């Protein structure tokens, strides 16, 4: 393991524990040269899962790519990295449970959007705008209206 701060190749494990879903082992490490701490995750390597893209191409499932999309949607939002990792893990586990060896990219996108919609409206709309590739502002506005309408709570007026 290489230290992300100084590049030194030796460290010690300070803490090791299973993640909440027990799908990975989280390890806190300390660099033996600079003394800084960093976190690594250890996952079970699953059978290769192929993603069927919208244009019909197939490519191997890439958790890093999934997480990068979630991070981009949550940029400058009050969403912690742990929560983003959790979404990626939930989506990955869901597609591995329900898929043989192939999954449509559209299914992955829908699973991410379901979770982002509950977590953060702005992150959801950002992800949806890229994922759904809105053709015009009208489509984008329709999506915004649906998000805004779910947030409206009837308020009592005077005399009720």
C-alpha cells in the first residue's frame, strides 16, 4: 500500500472493522514515514459483471466509475463521503443479487437516482440531468417540478 500523502510503501493498520453492510473491511492505516492516516477498503472480488450501455456496447462494471458519478452529483452538497460510498455499495450489491452476469446501464442509473432522491434533491437533479440527457429545458423543468411538488406540505391558514 502506498501512502497517498508521501508515497512511502510501508504503513501499519491502526483499526480494522467491517462496514455497516458487512460487504467490505474498512482499515485505518498510518504511514510509517510521514505519520499521516488514511482509510482503505477491502472488497470481495465478485464474478465479473458486464454493463450493457445504451448504444449496445458492453464493458466491465466499474465501482470507481459509479462512485465518481455519485460524487460529482453530490459536489458542494452536505453529503458525506461515507454516505456516497454507502450508495455505491447498495447499488453494487443490488445489481449483483439480481443479475446473472449482465446489467443494463439504465438499471444502474435508476438505482442511483432512487437513493439520491431520498438523500438530497439537488444531487438527484444533477444526476438525473446527466443520466436522462434532457433534450431541452422543458424536460428539465418537468423533473424539477416533480421534485418540488413532493416537498410541498399543506399549511394551515388562519382560522383552521
